[in-house]
């Protein structure tokens, strides 16, 4: 249908503004990151090019299970969450983003799946007030259950907002391939439909400073590349099916969540959300 083709073409044109030689200051951009540091791993150069962007965190980055904490971290879960929050303020200052541009939906690291309806309601409220053009979030790839939950929440939000919804697009995260963790590229890459932003020397130095600012995550972040950041319009996922055959990365890691359990909870939350819309 022509109207659908015209709509999809307008989405692509809007998305392509990310790669314009001269950044468009009128582009209203929001990053939905599962945890503090995800925004830097996936979209540091975009944040630098568009310093009026908003950043929303699905979770506070502090799991209940202390076995998932860095060895140096002590105190309570709330203490850990406060460390993550203070790191965000210092890191995003490198790209000119203030704490007034940062928002927290209130999920708990590793547990966002169980709070989909609340997280969805809060994100819908934010975006209804802001009227953003473009939302960048995680792909559904089985790398981390909270990443997959961010992809789901973004899709449900778009459905809820209808014509007011921003274009849902994605930054790379990580996933498993042949038993190894793969970063910096999508699970099913399609170069022709992706934007690949090559980081200049200045971009790389800035991204390294930003990653170094997440001192609590140093051991995790040191393996991620800082050469290219890739983006694409989010595909139409079927969240009732696994993103790929075989074990998901978080299953390989032995975390409490399994792919089957994630899909069970996610599908139920989706059905409830659709029933309320």
C-alpha cells in the first residue's frame, strides 16, 4: 500500500539523519539503555553529535545477586546503584549531557523482564510528553535479558503511542556465536540497511575516557571495541521465539534467567499491555 510505503520511507529518511555530515540540532533523539554504560558502548558518537539528546535507563545497573557485582564493590544494592548513578553523571558530561537530560525507569538489573508493564507505562509517559523523533535501543539478540526487555519495551511503547511514536532504531550490544561473545555487530547484519559511524581519533579518545569513567565495570568493558558504532531501524521481532538457535549468551553465562522463562514472561506482559491499550 502506498501510504505504508511512504510512511516507511519517511522513517528511513529520519533515521538517516544520524549520518548527516552536519548534525541536525532539531533532531529529537533519545537513547533507551538497559544499564549505565550501554549508551556509551553503543552510541557514544551519536551522543557527542547530538548533545541535546535524552538518555533513559531501563534499570539502575545493580543486580540483587552479589556474585554479579565487581569484586571491589561492597555495601548494599542501593549503594551499588548510587555508584552507577554517579558514574553516569561524570561520563555523560564528556558529551555535554547533563543530569537533567537523564531519566531512570526504575527497573532492577537482571529483573526488568518481571516489571515490563510498569517500565512500559513510565516510558510511554515520558515519550508522550517529549514527542521524540528517534529512539535508539538494544536489539533482541539474547545477549542480556535486560537488553531483550529494552527491545520489547520500545516496541510496545511504539504500539501504544501510535502516530506519536518515535522511529525505533537499534545500536549494537552483544550476542553469542559459536560459543563466543560477539560485540560491535548485529546478530543478523544487513550492511545495506545499517549506518556505520567510524570513530575518528578524537571520537575514540573520548569514548575511552567515557568507558574509563565506569570504573565499577572496568573488567567487563575492556573487551569492547571502540572503532565503529552501528545502527539500524529495529526489525519486527517475534518475541515469542528465541532470537537464534542454540543457547543464548546469558544462558551460557549461567545466569538465573533462561530464554524460555524470558519469553514466557515477555509474551504474557505483551498480551496484558495490548489488552490495556
